[in-house]
């Protein structure tokens, strides 16, 4: 167990992979807390929630989409980080890993806050950072 904890402390890629999963889990838990509150207060029945929260508030719809965005990105980012870790090439992913996670959290947070033109543009910029990092990692892992 101590070895696993030290791996996370010494390895940005491993820590960011756990952080990405944790952020995705946080968004899911937040959504389920709100849904549970609605059920417990009689505002919704447990069988009437739609996967995209289309029948709920705009915030809940954005929350569902932010969570889905994380689920869509995790296989790509997670796979690249795992390849780097398993092959001993985390030196490729470590320097940019914290930036990728920060961009993901920024993207999700903006998504939750607003759908204004400025917010959508900022959200896209955060998404573009993640894509650029992932493309670089894929190229570097494939060619080195």
C-alpha cells in the first residue's frame, strides 16, 4: 500500500489519472445528490430522470453534459496515461499531465456556470488544450 501511495506522490501521470477519475466521480455524485434531493422532497419520482436531465433545470442538463464530457475523454486520456505508466515512459506525460487535468476542471466548471458565447468560447479553449496535449502524447508515445 505504501508503494502505491508513493507512486502517486512521485508520478504526475498517475496522480492526474486518479484526479481525472475523481473529478468525473465528483460530477456524478453531485448529480445524484441533486436527483436524490428531488426524490426525497417529492419534486420528482425516481423513475422519471432522463440520462441527459432534459426534464430538469438547465443547470442539471449542463451537469449531465459536463459529466458525459468527462466520460468521453477518460478513455483517451486514461489510455495514454496508462500506456506511459506501464511502459515506463511517464516522462512524456508527466510535464503536461497537471495542465490537462486543470483544463478539464476548467472546462467542466465553465460548462456548469454558463452557456453564454464567452463561456462557450472559453470552454472550447480548455477543451482544445486537452486535445492538443493528448495528440502530443499519442505522437510522442508512438514515436519514442
